[in-house]
């Protein structure tokens, strides 16, 4: 667990970060907390020649509400998500999911941008971002662009991020009726299966209202965070009674290919747990109506 | 019967909850651990380790590594043949050669095949990465029961069917240590017991392989001074004196030319004794004329710090319908890994000795087979053979209770060794010193509110919840000794020096690594001399400071080491008494030590310091007395101590996921006299956590090729504080008659007792689904499959 030699540079601005990444022909990586990258480097699975630390770039961390949207800076640490009053009020699902990541040490160092860019198949926040239909603001040598979270996650540790590009911010609409439920892998505390459900429930009727919109996403089940479209379809237009939730959750494995299968959970178990945790997330989200 | 309110008899300080004096430095980061040892000119050692479980080394190409910056030496196992002695083993039985760096064959993933010494740790690792090893694969032996048929391969020449040792012990075997000759066994009593049994319980049970997981990994710094010649070696060892002995011999030195220092250690748990890496560091320091440091990383720790348990037991219990157990028979298959380390072969033999548990079982027989496989060798880990025994016995008692429809507490009560039977020699051969088991059981039931728990469980079950209660009654074997019982010496050493200013410097050979000796031993001496513990310093962990020692192992430090210190203290006290009697013109019998004074009750008194000072400059020596106040003692116990306790666990199983939530954990422990209740509670808490881990989540898993799948804390789950309920604990105190302190030891108690309590609780929770037994670790998916099977 001794990494190979690398060059460490600390950027003070986004432009400087992009320049530091761009100027080297060797492999360079942004460092945004390092709770995935550093362990990989210590195992020598990853051997970048240069790390560009963006944790000290002003304005890249923080949580704000603006123009009816919530913005989260890329270098915002999990603990800040967990404790944010804004998120607890208008997007409790983000605070809830952040609070279930890893352990206190991880939550004090790891960042949302780092997690999304790394895209571990069992990371918690990708599912939450997909369920919330978040946008990622990305900056790179070719300028700025936006991408929907759902399109951003493409496969096993594979995201829509070109060489030299950097996530700066996540933006999403407030949604109180969203929740995250997770089966912990007991060693790593990654998600064996985690499901985020974001519901639009007809106003005024509490949990008895009709579900007008549903986005449900899973992590841990397959190569990357994905929507559970069958579940969503079974919720929309329905009152979220227990039978409805159960029947919808039964559809969780629909359309999911390449189901993970390892010593912590077989594919069969994970499929079943996707149902269980889909139901739990939906119930919890509905209860927030 | 309630638990004892006063945990301990004793003087002013014994029995007090003194905070550990070790802690302020440790929690401020001021301790000196092995990696803090930095010497001028020190070089760094790193190992190239096999990534193949079983194979023949065809070629080790070190040319690229040799050319890398900072590299001082690259060596293969072949280069080191004849330079290094083999890794030491203490056993009366045959064992295979175990080179510190293998020259020809690899037998487990992680086995050293080459090494690099470089100017810094990074350069050393870079060069290790550049070494190319070509290995011709052999089939990996990963399953002990298959290995026993000699399949798919043999690990060592001379060990047919991969059997390291086969030993039969107990009823019908004349030799106390067991026999290897099945023909020499008299089966009549055993057969009769099973033929006449009204009930027979038979169950195969597995204790999974686990990792000791100390928070600090291993490490060594070796400094060889050629001109003296003298070896100073810092090592994460629980046994500095044994370490010095083997290391000195390895370098062709006498013990007078070597010094082992065990600095602060982040846990040992039995796994940190003597390893090949230490030999390598010492030999290379001699060869290169520079200090050599090696620090194990966590990946190496999972692969190459000794593992533990991995024992399969086929357990049979014969009983009457009233619950009386008449015989226990066990066939034990221990997967000991690829080689033997210091006590590898010895540890599974300890299981037999506790197969009586806390019960008067008249007939006990075991057959133990130790098997080589292509895995890391096993050795001691908190409990060392005892958790296996108690797991087998306590699961069997639970199965018997279920079979007979009896309350699990009552089945145990029915079979307890009664107080008047002590000292009690079990059919497994050990002589238990003292105990009041029924009193402790009742204290536990009262503390738990057993009847209420059972009622609440019934209500929860009626509501469809899978709530389970599990009990275990454990026995721990402590204070291993005398020397006839412990292959490496059953004594401990202590010295007490009353300094000229009346302060005390004491030394113990029981080298602590987190157990709080500096606090508890000071309490013992403070009461002996009637002074304050703050005026006493205990030194340990350095062979140049503590003259001799066995170390801190087998829950024996306070009992054996504490008593040795007390014995040394008695000699000093006797001498001080002579000086005081002379100064006060009193008779020696009148002299008392109390409140920092030495003198006659109701008469003349001197301060402790005055007497001490006088002893170093006596104006008139008492007859037959030398000046000075410094004495030492070796003490060997007449027999072993057997603390015990009862644990009750309450769990709820999530029907949907198979997750087990541990809701309550109640226990009463009896470790004899308690010197420091805070330290005992700490030991019990840590022990319980390390017993719960293997019940629920801890399990080292190898694949069919001998690759370790759980080689990091991302895959190997030790319990976190948040996984554990608040432990509800009490004590009873039944002093041991075998030592003047009345202490019994407690270091391994929690680990031994907790695993069966939790597993019993989970099985109980699942019993309505028809589940009779399940082997740990109880991973959610494993439990979920049982639930699915049961519901179908």
C-alpha cells in the first residue's frame, strides 16, 4: 500500500486547475477528497503522474438555493451535505444519503464531485442524483457544458467526462418527497443495494395523494446508477398505498442487466434487495408528503 | 441472586477504577510505536510476495529492480539459503521446514519470494514492483476436508494426506497430552455412553477463518553493531524475551548479545510473536551494516499476519431426557494453513481441554486432525482454541435444550459443576480451580430480566417478528502454567526496586501492549507497600529492562506476572521491615506499612521515604542484610485458573433482508479478584466486540485458487461501535485459590463467550422457520436464504 511516485499540485482557481491538468502529457487526475483515488493509488491499481488538488479552489464548495434551484459545489464534503439546513429542508434525500456513506472519517474528506466522477458502481450519491434529475455543470478545455445525471453515468466506472474536464456543480430542483434506502455492505459501507426515490405527490393529501411523477434510481445493483423505469411506471397515477408500492417495487429488477455478483451478495440476492429497498425508499418518500 | 455490588475485596487501591495511566500519552499521539523508531542511516525493507497460492518458482528476475534508484540490495529466497534460519516453531510434533523467504516452492498467497532494501520505503516498493517472478502453478489446496484425502495436491513431503497432526484425547486415552495411536484408545466407556443415551445430538459446526486485525500492523527495526557484536531489535512482539532468544540464535549470537524492545503496540491479540520478517531484518542489518526497518502494510497484514480459528467440528452429545449430559464426542478438523508458526500446532490442541465447558460431563473424547492447506498459517488469536471449544459446547447445549423442550438456562443449570466439586478435574483433563456457576447464571438471568425477555420475545413473535434469544456459558483457561503445561515456560518474572527517594521502579516480563499493566500492577504494589500508585513506575517491553519474561499471552499477565511482582515486592518489604525495625527499635513482627509510613501501630513511625533512604546508606546493617532495596522473583502457578461467565444476546432478524440487529447483550463475568474494574470492563467490552464480529460479519474467504477475497477492511467487516448495543454487564467474584491475588484473568473471556451467544440468538430467531443450526459468519444473504428456505 505504497503508491508510486507522483507530482502533487494545488490549484487556486478553476482555470489554474484546468491548466495544470492540461499541461502534462502524462496521466493526470483531479484530487477532490481522494477517498477513492488514494486507496487505488496505494494499491498501485492507479498510478497517475500528477494530482491536481482542487479542494482549495474558492467557490467550488458549498450549497445554495438560487432561482428555485439547489446548487451543490463539486468539492462539497459529505459531512456538509449531511448537516446542511438547506438540504434538510428542501432536499432531505441528499442529506440522508450522505449520512449513510462510509464512516465519519470518509464523510469528512470525501466529496460529492469526487464520488460522481469516480462512479463506483456501489456509490450512494449517483443514484440520488439520477433520481433527482440533477444536472452536472462541467468545465474543460473546450469550455462549459451541462449534462443530466442520468446520461452522465454510462457504465462500470465510466462517465461522460472527457480528459481534462472537471465537474463544478450539481443543480437540481427542490423535492421534499424523495428518500434513499440502502442495504449496507458491512465492511465498506458502500451500498450492496441502494435505491433513491423522488416522487411528485398531488398536493394537499399527504401520503394519500396521487403520485404524479416518480423517478426511482438504484445503485449497487449493476455497473452504474440507473433508473428503475418499471417501478416508476407503476407508481405514476396511483395512490401510494402499500399494495401499490409493493407491486411497483417488484418491478425493480426489470431491464437491469449485468447484475453484480460477488462475495457480499449474489445477483439473485441483489435483485431481491432492489425490490425491498425500492419499497422502503418509496414509502419513506411518500411519508414526506 | 444479584451480581456482586462490590466487585472486589482488597486494599485501598486494588478494586479501584483507576484511569489508565498509559492513556494520556497514547491519545495525544505521544506514544512511540514501531514506525516512530527512526535511526540514522536506516534502510527500508520490502518484500516481493507470491500472488500464487501453490507453485514452483521457475525464475525470479531481479535485474530491473537492482538498477533502480536507492536500491541497496535485492535478494531472492535462493540467495538467502544458509544465511537465514527457518521460522521458529515450538511443538513436540514434527513440522515442515518454513524458510523466511522461500527459495523453491510457494505455498500461500503472500509468501515472501524476494526482497529489496532501499534508502526509502517508496524506492523499496518501486523496486519490488520491478521484480518478475515466474511460477509454475500447482493445484491449490483450499478445503481442509478435501486436503485430508491428499487432494488436489500435497503441500509438504513427509506429511501424507496433508495431515500435520492427528491426536486423540480424553476418556479412554491414558496419556494426558493425548495419543497419536488409535490402537491405544479404549472406547468402551464412550461407546457405552452413546449406546445407553436417551438423546443424542449430532451436529457439524464450522468456526470460520478470521483475521486478528490489530489496529497497528507488524513491524521491525533491526540494528546490528558488528564491533561489539550486539543486536538491538525493535519489534511488534508480545514476547520480547522469546523473540530475543530466537533472534540471537539466528545471528549466531548469545542472548547476552541481543536486546529486543517491544515499543508501544496497537494490539496483538496473540498474533504478534515471532515472524520471518524479523529474522530477515536482523540478518540484513548484519550484512549491510545499517539499521533495517520493515513495516507491514494492511494488505500484507491480511495476507501474512497469522490467521485464526478455521476449525470444523463434528460434535455429538449423549444425554438423558432430563437434560443430563452423559458424554461428548468431537471430531475436529483444523485448517492450519501452509506452514507452522510459533504455536500453530499447539493452539487447536487447546480446544480439547475446554470441551467440558462448565459442565460435569463424565465422558469426553476428541480426535483432532490438523491439516495443511495453501493459506496463511493460523496461530493464537484472542481465545486461542477456547472459542472453538465453547462454541461447540454451547451450540450443543442449545440444541439439546431445543430437542428436549427445556429452557436453555435450565439445561445448563442441570449440568453445572457444583461449587463443592472444586477443584474439579474434567473428563477433558483440566483441573478447574473454583467456581459458583449457578450463582452466576442466576445473576445473569436477573440482570437480563430473563422471564420478561422471554415474554417480550413471545409477543414479538406473535406479531410476526423474528426475535431470538441466545445464551452462552463460557469457561476460559487462563494463567497457563506451570512449565509442565506450557511448552515455553509457565512462569513470569518481576522485579521491585524501592528507590532511595521511596519511589518504586518495578519491571515485569509480561510485556503489555494495551492491557494497562502500568496501572493495575501499580495498584497491586501500592497496596502491598501502603503507598500511592502514582509513586510507582512499571517498566516492561525491553529485555534490557525486564531481565526475563514470558510475555503477555493467554490472559496470564495479572495472575502470573502480577503475582511474580508481588513475590518480588515481598522480598523487598521483608528487607525494609528489618531496616525499619532497627531504626524504630521495634520487633520486625510489629512493623506495618500504611499510608506512606512504616512503623508500629500506635507507636513510632517513619516515612516510607526515610526507611528507603536509610536502606541505601545504613549506619548499621541488620544482621545478614545487604544495603539496598531491590529484589526479583520468578513465579510459576501451581495450576491454571478458569474464569467463567454467562452471556445473553437478543437479536432481531430482518425478514426481508436477513440482516441481524443485535438489540441487547447482557453478561456477568467472574474473573476472580478484580484489581481494576475499569480495565476489566475494557477487556470484556473489547472481547465481546471481537466475539460478535466472527458471529455476524468477520470471515476470511479464499477462492478455489487460494486467493484471499477478503484482503482489506473494504471486504472484511469488523464490528463498529455503531453495530453494538450498550453492553449490560455485571460481575460475581469467586477468587482463585491458586494465587495470592485471587485473580483469574479475563483477556479472552468476552471473545469466547460472545460468539455462541449471538449465534444461538440468531438460530433461536429463525427456529420457527425450522432452522436448527447455522454456522457463522451470519452474513445477511446467508440468513436471508435460510428465511426463504424456511418460508417455502
